[in-house]
C-alpha cells in the first residue's frame, strides 16, 4: 500500500495519479503499486509540483514498517528520532495551543 498526499498541485497531476491510485479525498491517493511505479510517480510529482507540497508514505523494513518523504513547502519536516521517523510541526512562541488540547506549552508533557 502506498499513500500520496498532495497540496496545491496542478489538477492534471491529480488526474494522472487516478490512473494508478484511488483518490480517497481531494489530494489524498492510496493504492498498491510496485516500488518502480511508486518511484516513477514520485519523480513525476516532484517535477510537476510548483508551489505545492507532497507527502509519500510506503511500506519499509524497520520498527515502524513504513517510511515517509516530503517535497515542497509542507510546513512540516520529517525528523529521525532513534530510527523512528517523526513529523515536526513548527511551534510559534506566544501562540496558544489548538482548541481541545489538554497540553499547555509549559506543562512539560509531550
């Protein structure tokens, strides 16, 4: 299983991906393709993504059993933490936590 998430990309690119994958929601594609096809699709996405962004998640050996890639200005970054891939979101000093969050920036909780 492979998962692509595309943000702010040209509509024809999304249409092209529907030849290989199912579009679950606008910009979210899932399916089963070979590693070769996955890499070719990723190359195509990287080539044709202008001001947009893209995420790729696919199976891999290791503790998590998957790996991730990003391209473009996603606003997030992938960080390796002792062999685990984690997503880092920017923290803006002075910004209050999102509604519904029980964790305050100074609570020491993660």
